[in-house]
C-alpha cells in the first residue's frame, strides 16, 4: 500500500483539495481516491498510467509526458509549435502546471470536473487531448 518513491510536491495539494471538495469533505474517500489515481490500472481496456510518476524524484512521468506532448504539438499544431520555439518558450514552463495538477491550477472548477471525468473514463492519455484542444 505504501509507495516510498512518491514524495510530496506542491501540486498534490490542488489534487487533494479538489477531490476533497468533490467528495463533500469525506477525508477517507479522498485519501483512497487519491491513492487509486496514483496507481497504474487497466480496467475494461482503458489504460490509466497512474500519476505516481508525477511525484517521484526527477518527475519521470512528467518528463515522459512532456516528450509525448512535444511530438504531438509539433505534429498537430505545427505553426503554433514553431511560434513557441521562436519565442523561446520551453514547454516545461507552462505545461508542467497543467499536467502535475491535471489542469486544476489554471482552469475553472466546472471545466476541471469535465476534464477529470474524461481522464477517468478514457485514461491519462486524455491529458494530451485536452492540452491540444486548449491550444
């Protein structure tokens, strides 16, 4: 049950606070829900990578997601990608908050609820759909 590789990161507070609000203040439910989304799952063919890697030393999942996002960004929105490159705007400066908080830091709660519904329904790869759609 314990994952010693996961450490506290500032973005965790957004995640737990959101879950706490959605659960109506149920601390036990919030704890177990947060624990569940940290773990990798594959229910009914929907891969959920588990978000623990966002909170491990050196942020391995974040680094992986940044690489995947960069490839998708360049492929699907090449003009905007080129503009960001010309402005020397590194992905990690802005996308990190979106990924590490699953958009809770930057968007209204109503939108975050819809985003989270889709992440839970379609897996963590939906993070990329959301980011590309926003751009």
